[in-house]
C-alpha cells in the first residue's frame, strides 16, 4: 500500500480499517463508502441472516462490507455500475454466497413487496429519494418493523438567501440535493409510514470526508472542487446527513 494511504487506517472506523485502502480508492465514487457504512451502523442494527437491500451501491464495496461484517445477505443494487463488474468484485472479495448484484433504477425495483428486513443507502439516496412519494414506494419492499438507513451528503440548514461564495461557486443541481437532516425528517414524518429514530449529521462526517479527499488527491484520485469547498467550510454547513427509520 502506498504510504499516503496509511492515513485511511483510523481507530474511529475499526471495521473499515481491516480493508485494503488501495481497493477502496480504486473503486471510489464519493466519500469513503466504508466509513459512511460504519457510521450508519453506529445508529442502526443488522442481525445475522437478514435480507438487506443496498440501494445505489455503486461498486458494491458497502454491500461486501455489510455482508462480511454483519453476516447478512445483500442485494447490491445500482443503476450506473455494470452488475457484471460488481459480480467480479464480489467474487474476488469472497462474498459470492451473500451478495447479489442487480442493475435497476431505484424507481423500478425488481423485488417482491415485504421482502427485505433492512434497506441501506450510502451516498446515493439524494439522487433518487427526494420526491414526496418515494418513501411510500420504497418501503413497499420492506416488511413491517424493517429498518431504512441512509447516509448522504448534506447541508446543516437550508441555504439562506445569500450563499457564502465558496458554495455559490460550486452550486448546481447536485448540491441542491444535499439536504439537511430536518428536511428529510419532515419529508418522512409527514408520510406517517415510519418512526424516525435518527436524523442527524454523522459525527466527524465533514472532517473524515476532507481527510478522504486529501488522501485520495495524494494518489491522483482526488476531487479538488469538493476538497476546497469542505476545507473552506470547516464543518460549518457541509457534512453527511444520517437517517434511520423503522417501518410502522
Ligand atoms: C456517488 S455514487 C455512490 C456509490 C456508492 N454507494 C458509494 O458510496 O461509493 C451514487 C450512486 O447512485 C446510483 N444512482 C443514481 N441514481 C440512481 C437511480 N435512479 N437508481 C439506482 N441507483 C442510482 C448511481 O448508480 C451511483 O452508483
């Protein structure tokens, strides 16, 4: 492992730290996916044998992580990433018996109603889950009492009329979906479908995201616009929104 990547082995995320940082960097699509997954699990429980939908799994690293760390069976579901590529990654990680790659749009899921014990989504829910009718659609696939857990880029409070310049410069359709925990809380609460257990900012979310971007930059895989934005913001507005809710 290049020595620059040693910064990705941290005590805060003991489970993630057992995975090869090079493998994680090679398959990155957003903030460190395993740190986000481990951060979600500080507020959510998965029991061995559960059927779990990992929605917007990207390169399926989180699906492999959930299966290996929590002994659950995972349907690794994503739109953009080729499921054959994910299948190879899953096989190479020794998780072929517990992780099933599926290509699907989150709005047209090919699953039976009531099938899943839990649904997780890391760094993706903001792409497809902001509609007022989406929670009602998605929770059809969860059985009553099942849990939904989300980590997504977020903003601490709804932007005021004037954005700070570092956000103004980077503002666009993607940042518009970086929404506050309270916003999601309201959206979900008004459905009367779920009991919300957590709607907060992941502790250390912004600083770990920045550490991740800086470290990736050292091996040519950084993303300067977000690194500069997080550096300037210093956790004032930006971070990772964490949501956990149980289906009534
Ligand atoms: C930033 S990537 C994050 C991937 C991965 N979860 C991670 O943390 O590395 C966002 C993912 O959302 C998925 N996505 C976006 N729109 C989607 C949709 N309508 N249905 C399913 N997945 C979608 C994309 O395919 C992409 O892999």
